[in-house]
C-alpha cells in the first residue's frame, strides 16, 4: 500500500471497520503521520517539572520528546535529538538538567529552549562551515505548537490546525472538573507512574475505555470476589470501606444499570462514559471535604462540581481522564501491535488526606498493573490482537444499537437507556477516517 492509493473510506464504514487498521504496519505508519504527529497530544502535567531545569521524556507518535521547565518559568517541548550526530539528549524518564542540556557524546550544549549554547572548538574546527549559533540546524528542534490547559501540557508537531481550546471543545469539562474538585482549583501529579507495555494496537485500548458493556462481562469475576468480602465486612462492622465498592460495582451493576448511563462522542474523536459509582460517602472526612469546597465556591457550585456525571473521558487519540477519582492514563503507541500506557493520578490541592487516599485506592485497585481488573482487560486486548490477525472475517463490528445515536448540540449521545451502545466507538472510527483522509 502506498500513501497515494490509500482511501480511508475503504477501511471505515458507519458501523464497521476493516481488521487491517489494527494489524497493518503500513497503516500504523500512516496513522502516526496523520494523527499522532499532527494533532494535539498530551505531553505531561506542569507539576511533573516544577523547577527550572526539570524535565521528563515521552514518546509523541514515533518521536522521542523532552518536556522541560525553563529558567523563565515556561515549559518547552523539544525533540529529544542532538543536532550533531543524532544522539538522544536525555536517556532517562525524568531528571534535572541544570542550567543547560549537554549531549553525552561530544558535549554540544543547549539552553532550556533548545537553542545552541556551545559547540566544543567552535572557532577552530567549524570555521567556514556555516555551523554555529546563528544556524537553526544547530539547535534542538522544538515542537511546532505547545499549549498549557490548566496545567495539562499538550503539543502538536504540525504548524497548523485547530487551537488546543477548539480541539478539546466541550470535552474539556473533564479537565476542568478534575481541577475544580480541588478547593484551590489546582491539582498536583503524584510521582511516579506505572508504565505498562501491552500487546495490542492502540485503538483496541481506547475503544475499551468507553465500552460500557464490557465491565459486567470482563470484570464480573473480579467484582464478585470483591463483593463477597464487602458483604462480610458489612455484616461485621455495618459498613465496608469505599474501596470495595470500586471493585464490587463491576459485579453489582447489571446491564440495565449500565444502560442507564450516557455515553457520548465529541468532535475530534473524544468520547465519554457517564459516572456510575456512588462517590458521595457521608464519612466525616468526605463531609469536611464538602465543607472546604463550599467555602471556596459556595454550596450550589460545590454540588454542581461533585455531581458532574463523567466517569471517564477519552481524549482522542489517547488521553484518558477520570475526574471523579483524579486518574490519568495516556496511550503511547509503539508499533502496530504494541503500546505503552502511562498510568498516573493526582492530588487535589487543599483537599483532606482521605480524598487523596481514595484516589490512590482506585489507582491501585482498578488502574494499576497489579489489579485483576487490569489483567482481565489485558487478556482481552491480547486476544483481540491475535484474533484480528486471522482471516476469519475481514470486518470488525460496531453495530450495537446502531441507527439510534442522537445528537445534542454537536455532541453524539447514546440512545436513551442504551448506554452500552457502541456510540462512542462509532465516533472514534469516524474521527479516524477524517484524520486519515487529510
Ligand atoms: S551527537 Fe551530540 S554532541 Fe555529538
Ligand atoms: Fe475493563
């Protein structure tokens, strides 16, 4: 397949897609070019690099990148590549580079914004070559565009395209809600993250995240085991800790219950699943938290903030945000059948310790690689990738409740009482088609 004979419409129909989009390495390269190395991609959170010289590294599409806090307080996003002979400048996930970067190979050095500071023997060895501080080829290249939305840093490698604000659109309610849950309106990342490499195409993961039918099937046994213990504790002490509910909800909610929650599809491919957990417990710490929020925002706004019904917002093409529990997962595709997730969570500035503990519990019990929930999903991801390699069928189905999707103010919404509809996946595949046609 060559770029010029590629037509996205050959691969995506309104209710189904060709299996090749998950298994063809050439299509993967094209996706990196037209999606991941074009549109706004989440780099990291500003609180990962609080001090001058702090940096972290990550993958943006196929590009190794660096996010760094400059001496002037701003954040730069640079290609992690030395302009001399191509060595990566930073080999670690994170660190502090001091006042400048220095390449470990031949000691070229660069300021925080990537501009050239010095080349050894510049005067004697490079005379007449055109190499020097005035030559833009001698700097570490910066991402074309970088923007900060309430501490969430995004970059785009394309000079042109929608602004970050337009790209996030109404879906940014999830980012706002995560921050608004802090009495100070700010969040702070908790170091460090889990990194999980999984053997599946990146789209299999993002389709799963907003699939409201799979929990009651895939996670049934894990949920049921937690439910058993939850009941035992309830019998003994009257009430089990909230953390049991985080797992048991997977078993106690029926398909009808899941159907009662809305799923949505936003422009540019973002998708969401409604909130399903009961997260307004009446213990003293939770009440204290509500008192602090009321003091900061007033009672009405406090209620509004705590009742935003979003369990999960999946920003296309790979940023998962769970505002109620301050969770963040980001997908870094590695190849057509491999991807990495970075799994993080946040502390709400000014909130009681118990609220932080609740986020940590969810992080460990549901999102971490140590939990059975993650293992349940991981097995499906691997099975999907293997199965899609078979010639058993050329198409992948997204027909669940097809033909009944609604539209509300530019947002696709699952039909009433059909929250398990494949509405959000249909939104994702249409976005894929649009990006890939470009
Ligand atoms: S490769 Fe970086 S200084 Fe030579
Ligand atoms: Fe799952």
